[in-house]
C-alpha cells in the first residue's frame, strides 16, 4: 500500500491547481497506484481509468468544478475524477455495499453533474445543461467527455447535430483510445485513425490563422471571414474534419498523456465562443503493463494479483455469469 503523499492531500481541484510540473507527474503516478490497489481488491474498471489520468488532472486544473459542469461518457472512466474531488478517504469502499459508486452519482458529490453509465449520452446531457445555464445567464463552462467507442452511438451524432448551432461555449472532449471494451470496428474508428495519422492539415490550419493574425488591422477580420465562409478557398486552406462539418471547432489530435499539451488545448477551447471538440489520444491501461498488454481483459475485472496481473477469483463477473445463465436457459428451452 502506497503512502500517497500528494494524493492524500487533494481535497478539491483547487489543490491540484497548486502543484508544479514535477508534482503533477508524481500525482499521476500515485493515482495509478491507488487505482490498481483498490481495483485489485474490489474489482472494477481498471484499464479505462488508467488511460484518462492525465486528461482528468488537466481538466481539473483548467476548469472550476463544481461551478463548471462535466458529464462523463462512459461513467466508468470517472475514478480519477472521484479521487480529485474529495473522495480519496472513501475510495477504498469503491463498488462495495454502502461505498462509493463506480460511476458518477449526483447524490454522492456536487462534482458529479449527471448519473451516467453506458453510453453515448454525454453530449446530449451536457448540451442540455449548457442550454439551461445559458437561459439563466450562467457563463460557466460545460464539458462532455466521450470515448471513441461511445461516439459510434446514434445519440452522440444527434447531439452534435443539435449542439453545432449553439452560439455559446460548449466543449466536447473525445477520448480516443482505439477501443470500446475490446478493439473498435467500423467506419468511425477507421475515420479517427485517418485523423490521427494525418494531422498535417490541422497544422496548416493553425499556421494559416497565425499568419493572418499578424496582419495589421485586417488580419483578424480576414481570419473570421474565412472561417465562416463556405468557399472553395476555405476548403483549399482548411481540410475540414467531420466535427468541423457539425459546427465544432476541432482541436487535435492531442497527446492525452501530456498535461501541458492538454491544458493548452483546454484553455484554447475555453476561449472559443462556440462549440469546440478536443480530440485526445490515450492508451488504455496506461502505466500498468498487464493492462496495457490486455486492455480488454482489464476493462472490467475482478480481484487480481498486482504483481502478475492474474485473476485471484474464478468468478468471471456479472456479465459473464449472466451470459452463462441465459445460455443455460436457452439450452433447456431448445431441449423441450
């Protein structure tokens, strides 16, 4: 069991904001150690949470929670969020009777804005929160965190279609770890792969805006006109992503394990007075070799030996037992 010299002192996101670069790296190490320690005993979602440690730290340094709002999709990536929002002392009770939940729970903490599990609901829920804030004159920020697996759900695209016309700040963080529970398949993952390996057009976009911004008097006006136009000139300069077409300003791809890069992107999105999407690339299971090697097996896992990564219990978990029981019922039915 670790000493958690930094993590044990984090009572709110304000404490995270006080740390320097070296301390932040140590904090991330302690968070991963705590996640592994608790999940090895209680079971839970390990590899998804190991992948979002730096991203979660960066968001809690950049935004002002709970005044700002965050909706997690899927909710089982919120373990680090819980550790940074006053729940370190109770984290050993994760997923136990009368303990803290493995998902965000409004009744558990004011930092949990939406009761969410699975999936594809974050953008629509967060956009509803953002709209409600706008109606009452609340200028705080609203962030939806969605995984690339959840992005394949139709509700996510309905929400982007609706949110793209919002004329106020609204932020979607796309956590792209190339996986759902297991390896992704289909057109959306294939498209995200293209964006990840061909980021040159994003650099062209940034460089063009940088040059225009330096032109006295008319540079900013030219940049604004170009971004709003639908001309062929714009299409030559800007290689639009799918998200640009939905009305979102695209930032990325961003290294999801580099806190400085993440904070810069989040700050840029905060200044954007319209919907923004930050494409963050992470590694599922980051920092624990067995989970990196077998991220699917460590997605949701029971008790395991930390040194070897091998399961301790023969119990395969609720989903596996439920599936086995259904197959048993089906066998009996077919025999009638």
